[in-house]
């Protein structure tokens, strides 16, 4: 059996490169589904009648996502034989996933700012 180690955190077991890619795609697909469902629930919570402050919601959302990722890594590494996460490294994997998730918010803020600047530039030049 071919074993590919990305580092000391994860061991991906596969017979060949295609089975290794299959294991990675399955992990990322489940991660995307879990993130989408959780994000939808948290967005609906923010838009509900509770009217949570934006900063408090952001802190609440990032904390919930960290715990969701931690539970996901625990369950996935226990029941899937393709990916082996060493028990003392599960929190580190969760932190990496959480940092990547938080990076999406930074990218969203940057793109939103660029969009607003370009729209205001177009409106000023053509009006």
C-alpha cells in the first residue's frame, strides 16, 4: 500500500495517485458541505429578528466554525481509513482549516472594497 505523508499531521493512504486524489476530494467535499450548511444556519441567525451586533456575530461565527471543524476532523479521522490524523495533531489541523476559513472573510472584504471603488470610479467618470 502506498502511503503519502504531507507532513507529520496527516497520513493519506492510497494504492496509487488516483486513490490518493479520491481521498483528498472526498475530504474536501465533506468539508465544503459542512461549511456551507453551517454558514447558511449562521447567516439565517444573523438575519433573524435577534439583531446581533456585527462584531459579536463575527466572533460567534468564527468560534462556532472552529468547533465545527474540530468535530469534523475528529469524526472524519476516526471513521475514514483513507486519512489518518495523528491524535495529538487534530487541533493543529483544525487551526489550519479555521485560518483558511477566516482568510475567505479577508478576501471578501478586499474584493468588496475594490468593487465599491471601481463602481464609484465608473459613476464619477460617466456621469
